[in-house]
C-alpha cells in the first residue's frame, strides 16, 4: 500500500510518536493529515508539517479522543474536504501508574489501584483507538457498498491500514496494571480487526515500542530513566520517536507485515 496520495488521521499528534508519525507520513507523500490532540501542540505540529512540505496538507483538530461526537465530526470534516481516510494511527495515550496493591505498613491495610483511574486509562488507551479505527473501517465499507464493490480481492491492492500503538509493557510491568492491560488489549483488537477488515481490504497491526524519548517517558524523571530503563536497553539510550515513526510507515506500506512488530531496542527488563 502506497502512502503517497493517501488521507491519514493521527491522534496524539501534539507530540511524541504522534507528531513524529505525522511528519513521516508527510515526507512519504500523504495527501492530507488530520492531527488530533487535546492540546494546542497539534497546531504546532500542523505548522511544522506544512512548513516541511511547503503547502497546507495538515490540519489540527482539538478535542478529547474519547468523545465519540468529536471523533465523528473530525472524520466528517476530513472526508468532506480531502476524501476518504485510509490510514489511521491512533497514537494518543496516557499513563496513571501505581502499584496494583499497596500495603500501608503502619495501618496494615492494603490500598487497591483506583477503579476510576483504570477506567480512564482504558477509555483513552484501548476504547478510543479501537473506535477511531472502526470509524475509518465503517466509512470505507460504506463507500465500497455505494460503489457496488463486494468482498475485497487482491487485484485491488490494499485499500487501507490501521496501526495501533502497543508497548513493551503489554508483557507486564510493575506499577502499570492499567496501562499494561490496555496495551495487551490492543493485540486482541488488532487481530480481530485484521480478520474482519480484510473483507474491505483493510489491514490492522500493532507496533510495540520500547521506552521512547517522549514527554510521557521523560515525565518519569532522569534518575528513573538512568536507573531502571537504560541499563536494560541494548542501545543504552531511549528510542527516538522518529525511529518508531519510520517503523510505522514500514508497517503501513509493506502489506506482508501483519500482527505485531516489536521496536523495543533490545529491552530486557530485570525480573
């Protein structure tokens, strides 16, 4: 599948992997990119993309990725102005890290990870990306029906691609009960959507980045990174966001790549 001339939606585009992916898609000839984020940083990404290409191909959409009305309105606007979306990279995500169970030594009582935080992380990291993907699939399916096209056939070439952002934490990570659960959940969603989406010629896969140089990781603190991350990474450094973006574009454009791709820089955490 060629990225050239395609319309893309990237969530979490205000920074990190989302911003890097937007720039990578632009360099590879995307026709239009919708940059979705809840912060004004998406406007900065749009300006950066448009300056890079020399014309206005990127537009920022500010809102909550977990809001279904915002999601539908974004797709409506993009479809009306630029055509059918056929690349979706829902990269928005949050962490709310804490131990699953923590015992207070003074009182002897155990505190559970707050349910409201688990629901919040699940809403943003699992439910939202799945439904941004489904929004694209549904519109492509409707378009095929309007054109009188049935089941996809290989002669048509791949029609669309969805790349979910997993994590090495999907294998389990101390202090990340909610985050790890959502990233593991994306594996099942992608495997199912791959089977269903191919009826319409749409591929779906997951990339599992290791610890990447993003605001989310930097928020852990330099001391934590130096002590708990770098010693267990073969590269001895954080992964660059543009390295993950390059891998995402590879997954989009190489139709033989399905399932999951681990971009973990040789991550081998201590037990």
